[in-house]
């Protein structure tokens, strides 16, 4: 099989995920690279098709990749990488892959294209990080279904309450890790003190008293 030379900067949108992949020396297989390319919001449709074709040229003569080759050819044939929809885990457009990430509970983050600051709430520490990898591996060994929605994380952000739009509360959502980056919390940001108090709680450093004082102001 020919060697693939697609840089990480083309595979993954988040610069912080890229840095972590390099730190852990994470090497992605041709199939995994196709997953990443398909999920990369920074790539145009034409760029995605070009990279997918490059991968196909690399693996098409390898019998071990027959099914993957057929998937790529179908995607390329439609000439629209954005509109190919598949809903089974074996297809690269919907597959789960393990992606290294540097974020820990309490880190300020944002999704690419959105400046709203959120607080990471998916992983406490290195031990928790490794447990998560082991847990997902065990699930897949047992035949449990994981797909691209599982390349996600939990973050919490200040939002108007559903019951009272004038009142703020923390609400969670699940962005893709592939589009998550660190955010800088500047002192002139609205609700700076409240966000700092929430961060301290998430990191096990603060107190409910301090947090509630800011929340109820």
C-alpha cells in the first residue's frame, strides 16, 4: 500500500486536538483519515473529495480494504461529500474513532466558529481520561454501537433559563471534540466572576457559597 501524506492540519479542524495528537504520536489509518476528513468543517466539499480520492488511490489495490474502497468510490461518484448519508457504524461517514484530546474539567473552551465560552465537563484528570478510552474499547469489543456522535464531549455554558429568560443558568450541550479549542476568559467578558467561580467548582477548588453569591447577584 502506498504511503499517505495528508497533514494533520487538513484532517482535523481544532489546533488543540492536533497538538495533542502530535504529543501522543497518534497515527491515523486510511479509514480513520477518511472519517476525520468527512467530519472536518473547515474543508470545502471539493477539498474533501480530493483527499478522499487520494486515500482511495492509496488503498484500492489492497484486498483488506475492499469494502472501504467501495464506500469511497460511492462517495466520490456522487461528487458531494456533504450529502452522502450512511447510518451504520462500518461506513466511514458515520464511524467512531478514538481521538486524543487535552481538555479537562474546568477548562474554558469554545467550538470553532462560535465565540461563546463554555466549560469543559467530560474528563476530570489523566486517570479519568484513560478509563474513558478503556471503557469505549470494551464497549466495542462487546459489539455495542458507537458512531460519530460519540466523538463528542459535554460542555456547559451560561444561557437564559428555559423558565425565565431574564435569569441565567448553566446548560450543557455536546459538541464534537474535533471542533473544540481552548478559549481565553478575559476580565472584560460578561459574567467573568461567575464563570471563574464555576470553573473553580468544576476543578474541585471552589465553594458553593462563592458560586451562589455570584449566581444570585
